[in-house]
């Protein structure tokens, strides 16, 4: 009996999947100063600007100084934005340069292709998040209160935005389309997420909108993990993020299977 090849074993092309993941990681690690260090520095600069604008630690939200409250939101914002950027840019650049065939031609099933792209985006977000936590903890003086919440919401948030990045990259035909997706979907949801403030301060109508914003639950859950403070039900947040990720994963996988805008 002939021995099974790695591609046949378990009907998963493990070699191809591993290669795609390594390619996606190498793509951002080779320019780490731009893709890893810059987002962390940007978060620190945001922190310093808000510290000056609001008079340092003179304000508080509940029992927590405002600058400590702000830090988790800045870290998570940086994580999810870069997870989105990683997957959307890899597809957009491949489509514009005409080498999208290099991704589509290898013997990878749609699920394997999606998994490889997704893991690359999530890993970039998590690396930035880990560095952001270490850096901003020096200024804000926080420590992890609930490690499970930090891990779950970090992975769930990066996964959701990486999937959105794949959807945006597949749908967009040029960078203007990608900018439209970012400006009219990602940014409004980010600024209504409670990154810079407690959502309880919002007018009633916007507070109601925020309660249906998955970005809010990601940041609120992550803040709960680091500070022990939250504004919404943690269980509800877990359920919403699971539903959102399952839904986005299904939509993205269907788009890749059909070759929507990536196969002629």
C-alpha cells in the first residue's frame, strides 16, 4: 500500500497551509518597524495626547483614573485595526499587482486558504497587543485581572477584523474602495465603541446603537480583563462575539468558494 502524502493525510494540505501562514507572517515581520513598532508607538502617542488634553490623571470613570481606563481601548483599537489591515492589504496588493494567482493556484481548499490568511492577521494583532500591554502598563499602571477575558477578546476581536479585512480585500477593486470600507464601516464602529469614553455618557439613542456594536463588546470585555471594570454583560459579549465570528467566517468562506471578484 502506498504511503499517504501530507496533502492526502486527513484531507488537509498541512504543508500548503503552513507555508501560507509563514508567508503571511513573513510579510509583516520583514517590515516590522512599520507593521509592529509603529502601531505601538502610535498608541503611546495617543495616550500622551489625551493625557495632556485631559489634564493627566485628574479625571476618573467610576473608581478608575481616566488614563488607566483609556489604555485598554487604545491597545484593542490598535490590535483590531492592524488585523484588518493585514488581511485586506495582502489581497488588495495581490489583486492590483496581478499575482493573486499565486494565492489561488496552490492546492489549497477554500477553508485552508481562509485559515491561512486569518491566522496571519490574528497573529499580527496579537503581537501588537502584547507589546502594547507591556508598553502602556508602564504609563497607566494596570495589571491583568481576568486573563481568560484578555485572551478571549483579543483573539475574538482580531479574528472578527481579520475576517472583515478579507471581505473588504475580496470586494474592493482598488484602494479607493478599501478606503470607503474603512471610512464608512470600520471607523464609525470604532468611535462608537467606547475606546475613548464610557458609553454610558452617550445620549440615549447612541447608547442604544452602541449596545449592538460588536466593537464595543470587544473593548468592554478586554477592559474587563485588564481592569476588572465593564459596562455591559460579559456573557452577552462572549455570545455576541462568537455569533459575529461564526457569521463572518461563513460569509467569507462562501465568497472564497465562489471566487467572488478573485477568479475570472
